[in-house]
């Protein structure tokens, strides 16, 4: 069985522009490959909150994200981490694992890091 996919590239929060929502609403499933950071989580939250609730939305992270985060040298500032801790209250369930992993390692990843193996 052949399955077609479309790949949509954006920059920053561009994908959340309300002009894109009718187009994105045509899909049954979205796989989001976003930064594993506050910006990525906020972008995913915006999409989840503004697209049909029947749509499946997955935040894609590599299987080896734990080892990748262990390799990150620069830790997040206390101010940044406080913003991460403040997210828990109103977050969609699908994003809670992403938040937990950032808290666990006190680090973040940009999706470009997924291109490189460790």
C-alpha cells in the first residue's frame, strides 16, 4: 500500500500563522519536527489548540534523545528552566514527555541536531 506524505518547511513560528491553519486542517495527522525547547513546545501547543481536535498531532523526537541531551554542554539558565516548569499547568498531554525530558537534563536541542549521530 502506498502512502503519500507532504513535507512542509517553516521558519520559527511561521507554521502557526492563521493563514496556514485551513491548509493544515486538511490533514488527518501531523508529525512536528520542532526544536526540543520552549519555542518548539509553544509552536506545537499553538497548533494543537488551533487545529481540529480529531487531528493526530505528534511531536517527533529521536529515539536516542536522552543520549543527545547528555552530550549538550551548555545547561539552561535558571530563568529559562523556570519558564519550562511554568508550562506544566496548561500543556496538552502529548507535550508533557517533551517537557519532562528538558527538565530531567536541564538542556535543549534544536532539530538540526537530529541530523548528526553521536
